């Protein structure tokens, strides 16, 4: 069982994870057509689900009296890493027909780093059950799982994306001003 100092974090995380999983079901319903035809969209949905389920499982098991968080973190991180391997194989299979698939493979790296940190922290928590440092790291990985899941869900539903790299690319490609219409982002 985790110390009282972490209890509020895991209570809040469990509630948030449950809500976000529910919203993911709505997002999957909205993106159904893309999920049927685009493998990268299926991977995005599955990555979000994996991240949210990881956060939910770790948070709920952390609240069960007498159960150490180390084993839960270890098991869900291994399952998550197996998901990443399956996703990479899936994206590799469609790489020629769906060109965006390789880009999506790169986004899985963040999940790999998070799950690896969680796995290592789970092992340390098992070996040193009274050490709070691995519990703190596991708590941080739960938060990072939320961020990954939210980001992938946003992409799944086609939410707008503005990035510095994208904006600089557009500027370089189009120039600061369009020759005929004035500034490219002129508003009425």
C-alpha cells in the first residue's frame, strides 16, 4: 500500500482516468470511419486507451490496502510495452500504403520512455518497499500517461494542431506575405 502522502494523487488519478476513458469511447465513436480505414488512427486510439488504462490500474491498485504499487507498475508497464511492440509491427505492415504511419511510430517513443521508467520504478518499489522515491516516480509516470493519452485522443478526433515547427515550415513554404492577397493570416 502506498503512503498516505500519495493517496490523494491516486484517488484523483483514478477518477480522472475513469472519466477520460469514457470520453475516449466517445472519441472512438466520432472517429469510427477513420478507425475503419486508417491504421494510424487505430494505433492512436489504442495508445490513448493503453495510457489511460495504465493510469487507472496503477491508481486503483495503489489504493487497495496491503498491495504494493511495485507489482502493479511492473505488470502494466510490461503490458504497455507489449502494446508498443504490436503497434510498431502494425505500423510497419502498412508503412507503404499509409505514409503517415511512420510519423505515428515516432510518437510511441514517449510512451516507451514513460513505461520503461515505470517498469524500473516498479522493480525498485518491489525491492525497497519503504522507499518513497519509486512511488513518486510511478506517480509522475501516471501523470505523463494522462498527457500522452490526451494528446493522442486530440489527434484521433482531428483536433487542430499548431506547432512551432509547422508554423515555420508554412512560413518558409509560403513566405511572410502572399503576393496577391496581403498577409497570409489577415483577418477581416
